[in-house]
């Protein structure tokens, strides 16, 4: 990311043929992002939260908890049967 001078229009005028043109051009400093930074920029602008991915992750976590709990119960019952 580099700080560069960027040409911007400060004032717009309407021509008699209904077209719009720039009447005052100015140079300002700004950060120029490379094209490959588009994904990171979208993440920054949108806040980085995707409800669909959150739902998938949350349900995946609950599923793994349920599977681990169920396997633990089965192993516990097998150990009790083996002792008795």
C-alpha cells in the first residue's frame, strides 16, 4: 500500500447539452491498493462476519459435542458391562 497523489474533481458543471463535466481538478494524497487486495478490502468494509459461515461453524461445533458425548456414554457403558 503506497501513499500516492490522486487526481479528483472538486466541482462539477452541467453543460448546455445536459452532459456533466469537471470544472475544478485537485490533487490529494491517498492510499492506492493493488488489485489483489480486493478480498481484504471487502472483508474490511463488510466487517468480516458472514452469518452463513457462523451457522455452519456453530452447528458443526454442536454436532461434534454431541458425537463426543454419545461416544463417551457408549464407552462408559461398555466399561461398566466389562466390570460387572
